[in-house]
């Protein structure tokens, strides 16, 4: 299984769109891994996670052919993960001879309601409402949605992707609900790779705050270790960084070295 990180910033991007703070200016000077767009990833070459407004640019930069994408999983309806109007470019005179003429979109209630308002009658877009813990099986892969502690009323989700390996992709969530740990333990799940929300890095945030920082992550990974969901072999990444927390790549790498964490960046590809 292969995961490619396409966008690795929080909602405002890094450097942030309209910001003139010292961290953003430093990122502009340094460039490279310090340029982070809005959150998106792709599993293998046809399972896309989230649809920010940066999607088109991500496709261009990573050589992704949009017409081949068959599946789109949306975590929640915040604009940095969900720009549904882009799907209009699959229609009519805007897209011809697509290799995957139907895009199957899977999402929680908030994104589902917005998508249905625009695209319910559209040919070529199949929309499925996800329920937490109700897995979706797609030719050899299982995607298990879990409830995110993020945005009340939206039914925000994060995902376990199970194939030949198992990935936990958990962004835009605070510290996991107890029921999530119970589920992982009951199902004897083991993760080869975990990708965790680290929006706040060293800025403090409560477990209910909708995102996490390193302090929350330290406790989270301890808890996952305690239920044998991860071990020394599990590859661990942090992702979805806010400019307020100074996510300059080389500084952050150094900061988390002793925590056995790796720092995601735009374009990073991991073959498991
Ligand atoms: Zn976000
Ligand atoms: Zn800034
Ligand atoms: Zn969000």
C-alpha cells in the first residue's frame, strides 16, 4: 500500500494566504518542505482523501490524473477539506473520455448534505453517506470511518484503511473518544502507519479542542501502544500544521526526533 501526502497544512495554508507573521515569512524564504497546502492525501493512485481548493494544484504537482480517480473519501465539510464546486469540472464540456466515468464519493452527514444539494442528480457522481464503524469494502480494501472529535453537528470522521497493510489517517480530531479506543481494541486492529493531527505542535490545546498538539499525541500513542494497536515497527507521522505553531520543517523534525515521530510534507510518498 502506498500513501502520498498532497497537502499538509491547516486551513490557512503555510505560509498562510493572507499572513505576514514571522513564521510565514520564514517559510516563504526557505521554500521547499516549508510550503504546505491544504489537507489531502491519496492511497495508491485512485483513493483520494479530501477535496480542498488546492486539489487541482496537487494533481499538477504530483502527476495525478484526475480522470482515473474512482473513490473520494471526505473527512468533513470544513473548507480546507471540502471544496465541492470542483466536482462540477467533471461534467459536460469540462471533462471528456474519463477513464473512471463514475466518481464514488463517501462522506459524513455535513459534507453529504452539501454535496447532495449540488450533485444529487448528477451523472458520474455517486454519493454515499458514511456511518461511523460501518466499513466500506472496495476491491480488496476496507475503509472504516471513525468519529472525529472535531465539529459538532457535522459528523466529522477519520479513517482506517485496511489492505495488505493498515493505515490510521486521523486529522481534524481532538484526542480520540473512549469508544474509538474500545473499538480498536475489540477488533484487534494493528496499524502499520499512523498519521495524526498535530495542528498545534507545542501550543497547548485541550483534548476536546478539535485538534491536537504534541502533548496530546504523546498520550494518544501511549494509549494505542497499551492496546497493542501500534508498536516499535509502526511508522508514525504528524500532519496538518497551523502557522501559529511555527511548522518550519527542519525545526519540527528536530523537535520530534526523540518522540519517534516523523513530519509529513507536501509530496511525501510512503510505500508500506
Ligand atoms: Zn483541517
Ligand atoms: Zn502566519
Ligand atoms: Zn476541520
